[in-house]
C-alpha cells in the first residue's frame, strides 16, 4: 500500500512540475484550441455545403432538389431517373426556360446536401410559403413518380417522401 501511495505521489509531483514549470499549460491550451477550431471548422463546412440549398428562391427548383434526393437515396441516379425528373420539371417550369441549366443547379444543390433530412429542413419553409395544398399534393405525386422507377420505391425512398410530405404539411 505505501508503494502505491509513493507511485501516485511521484506521478502527481511530476504532473505539477510539468504543469507549472514545463509547457503543460501551453499544451492544454493548444489542445483545447484545436478542439474549438475543429468544431468551428465543421460548422463552417456545413454552412458552406448548405449554401446552394439556402439560395433556392424558386419552388420549382426546390421541388427538383427533392426529386433528385429521392433518386439519390437509391444510389447514383440512373438515366431513367434523370429523365423522369426532367419530365416532371417540364410540367412546372415555364415553356421558354433553360431546363438544362436549372437541372445542373438542382443536381449540384442535391449533391451538396449533408443528408436528405437536412435538405428538407432547408427547403421546407420556401415550399410551405409558396405552395398551396393542391400543389403540395402534386409535389408528392412527382416524388412518387421518381421513386417508382426500377421496380418501385425502396423503404428509404418511402420514408423520405413521407417525411417531406409531413414537414410540408406542418404549420409554422
């Protein structure tokens, strides 16, 4: 027992000397600063990645991002899914609009989203404000039209669509 007390005492004495006369305080400050900077960096990166979603002002673009996310849940979107998204977009964008440029932005915004839930949270306020109940029903139909490609929707696609519909129906 006295041996354990002597070892603990020696370790504590060494720590106190290191802390007071060595660079212990600097090491601890550096460690805590690195942790704080890492948290800030992660927060900044998340805000940077969410910027394309926050920049959306057109409900058609927001709907396109949701359709793209439904396709992305299954993996890399296939040409059939891309075609279905473009067909759905043609029904909601003006006739003379440059759909290729719009689709490029939609793909980029969907790819930058940290996950589908975060994207829905960023897009939902715009869609709640701009769409009425029948347009929200149309949006649900569009999402399902993309999900049924390749032998019907997967469970993850169904959950994503259900969450999007639920979040859009909430009153804030």
